[in-house]
């Protein structure tokens, strides 16, 4: 049965955009100001702020303003929850592939035994 997790949906929606993934990749290395995040990106500061709003809405990023500088940082708990989801999926698929391999090996064995007779 599918378990619906709206928080996880927002994270994946936010990460669907390459610019937002680039921002998260940068923030994983440490906090940065909005202008530092915008510097390497080929867009206006206003466009970067819109991307940051989506990331903040997903919970992946949080920011605080001190004076005139808004500093952003990744939210480790949300990132960890997303990683845990991927780990669970990987485990599930590894088990399924292992089972498929066993079934195919059994089938091949049976076929070879029939051919020998």
C-alpha cells in the first residue's frame, strides 16, 4: 500500500528543479548568504529568492536575516528524512532483484535438468 507523505512530496517537488538542487548542493557545504548563492547562477537575485522560497516551503532550507544579510542553511533533519526514504527504496529493490535472481537461477537449473534427460 502506498503511504502518502505530503512533506516528502514537497521536498521532491522542490528538488525537481536543477537550480534548486544546485542551491541545496552549495548549502550542504555550509551556510551562505542569498547574494553568495546567486553569484554563480545565471539569473536575477529576485529569481534566486523565488527558488529559495520554494526550498524553504519544502523545509529543506531555512534562512535568517541579520541586519541586511539573509543567510540560508540546509535543514539536516529534512535532508536526512529524504535520505532515509531513498535507503528504504534501495533496500526494497535490492530484495526484489535478489528474489528475481533466485527465481531465474531456479528456472535455468530446471531447464538444464530437463535438457539432460
